[in-house]
C-alpha cells in the first residue's frame, strides 16, 4: 500500500502544480491585455486598426535598416 500512497500524493502534487501554473499564465495574460489596451488608448489606436498598422511599421523598420 505504500506505493499507492506515494503515487496518489505525486498525482495530487502534479494537479496542484498545473493549477498554479495555469493560474499564473491566465493572470499574466490578463495583465498584458490591460497594458496593451492602455498603450493603444494612449497612442489613439483602436484594436481593429492595429492589424492594418502592423505591416506598415515593419515596412518602415525594414526601410530604415537598409538605408
């Protein structure tokens, strides 16, 4: 029976570890989304416009790098 207790403890530990990791990732994701929204509102860019601006900024960066 000792092996069963050890295995049960190990499985519960893994479940708790995964729960803590998941909570940490979700918390960081929410924090990043809030920070991104704050930057977008400061710059005056709507979230729907951000996709159309991204290729333009990479094109400008590529032109600056080759000049």
